[in-house]
C-alpha cells in the first residue's frame, strides 16, 4: 500500500524514459552550457587585459 521505489529504481525509470542523446550534443542542460561559455569568455577577456597591461608597462 505504501510501497515506494528505491532511489536506484526511480533513476533507472527516469533514464529509460529519456530519448537518446544526439551525436555531437555536449551539453544536455542550458544552464551548464551558459556557465561553461561564460567562464571561457571571462578567461579570454582576462588574458587580453593582462597582455594589454604588460604591453603598457613595458615602455
């Protein structure tokens, strides 16, 4: 009457209902993709600013 599936069984059921991943699709979740791209952009901007500072102080 009060039977509840174990966590493993619920995860297996949920994964069985999902459609297969498409080829070349790296990020399944949009927030993860947003965070990843944001971090890449921040690192690139930091490198550009750092190079600009070093070049300005190199006089």
